[in-house]
C-alpha cells in the first residue's frame, strides 16, 4: 500500500477512485506518563511519554485507514492528512484521512 500526502504519484496512473478513507483512535493520558510529563514540564526537555503516545496513536489510526482502503480494493492512499481534537478531559482523538485509489 502506497501512502502519500501528495495528490498523485509521479509516473503512475490512477485507474480507480474509491473516495475518502479514514482511521482514528481516541487515547487518554496514562497517570504514570502524565506524572513524568509534568516533571519534564518543570525541568524542560522532550515529553518522551507523550511523543510515544502520539506515535502509537498515529500507527493505530493509519492501520485502520489502510484496512478500510484495502477492503475497497485500493492499493494507494493519496493526499493523506492528520487531525487531532479533544473529546473529553484528558482524552484526545487522532484522525487520519485520505483518498483511496487503485494505481497502475
């Protein structure tokens, strides 16, 4: 599965268009991670715990989007974008979407 944030793939022809596909995950902060992040916020530095949480969330959402595209018969997803939103206190959604296509 080719996944890209551009609208086409150079030297490849789109032969079928399946429309928008998406994936999402909602994650809550972990108390242990939150405590460590709070300490880093005081002393400075990367909030590694949150970086890991975001990486896991991106992978989960991308996997769900890929699965949806594959079920439609797509072999590529173009124009991929990410979005985040807060859904509750301490919980956020990571949403990814793109256009499922079949390319030659």
